[in-house]
């Protein structure tokens, strides 16, 4: 049994939620020696680029979460003139056609778009033969999530679930990974038609936030939907819509023929927020 298999198997045994909430306490504490040690070791281990951050002194952050969701200097992420831009820094995990209602995950594994979006067939219907992109945010990346195009919020759905790691090793080893982890589904109406934007939780992710409601995960372990169909929340392309307290994955879904991904954007391609992708 190789180390990758052992890593995946170990995640079935670990108390995922308890461990993540414990890490969440450390990430939110303002006790000086704890947060400063946590931040400095993390920044060194992952070679975090602080030159582009508005605050570049690691000890000025009130807690690790503030460091992790740090704001960038003005102009650090220009927004491309394109139909669709990357919502986050990271790398393309997979992207392409949604085949018969399923999105490709890795090495023969896929997941249901119906399950991804909370199990409602009507909600998923526009995307069953559409396009998707899965973007993985690594620990060193900028972890605020922005709008890939302008949109009006229609609905959000919190979906409880597991907290497997979402790194490439786990994606290759766990069936239906992104449709079984805790996640926040955000449904928008855009100039390209409906868009599903899914913020996926993961191992040691202490929470998911949106700009309109603050922290939304973790919540009690039952699905919760919120109707925003009155259309009062409108966000422009490139505007911040949420953030991860520790890293994870963003999945975008669009209807059939709504857009075409650029040829140079492939699985494994590095991305910066605001970069043209379609």
C-alpha cells in the first residue's frame, strides 16, 4: 500500500469535523505567541508572497484567519476584459463538459451536479449538459473569492457533509469528493444565464464566508436554503463575494453553450484571480 493510499484511508478514520473546529480555534485566537508562531511558520513553509499584501508585517495581523484572508494591494489582481475570469488564485483541477449530469473529478471518478447543488433536480437542470470548472486553492494562495462575471444572487444553499481534503491526491482517491464535502452553493443570474458558484469546505477549513451574510459554514448539520430572488444583491465582475478560512475549492457551473473556455486553460493550469478563462 503506497503513501497516497494511506493518506486517503486515514481521512476516513480522522474525526474530520472535530479536528477542523480545533484548528479553527487556533486560527481565530488573538493570543500573541500562538498566532504569531502559527502565521510565521505557515508563511515560511508555503513561501507566501507578502510583497503583494496590503499588510506585509506578519505580526500586525490580529489572528491567523486575518493573515490567511489578507487583502492585496490595489492593482495586484487586474480584472481581464473577458466573458469569464478566474474567481480565485489557484490551479485548475478539472474543467470542461458536464456529461449526462456528471462532472469529471480525476482518474475515472466523477460527481453528480444534482448532488453538488444540494440534491434539487430543478436547481441543477440548467447545467446537466453545460460546462464546469473546478479551481483548487493551495495553502499559499490568496483566499478571497471574487465574481467571475457580474451577477445577481438568486439563492444560497448550505449543504452539510464530510470534510475530506480536496488536494489532488484525495480527488484521485475519494468517489464524489466535491458532492460529499460540506459546501455553500450560490446561485446567480448572469448575462450568460444561470451560474452556480460552489464554495467547497475541506479538512481543517474553519469556515466559509460570503460578503452578504458573513460566516455561513459551519452550520447545524442540515441543509439550509435562503431565497434572494428579490434581486437586491448584485455583484460586479471581480468584486469579492466570499472567502475561505483555510483553503479549499471553488466550482463554477454554466448552461450548455453559455461560454467556451480558453484553449490555454487546461487541467493543472495555474490561475490568478481576474485572469481570463473563457
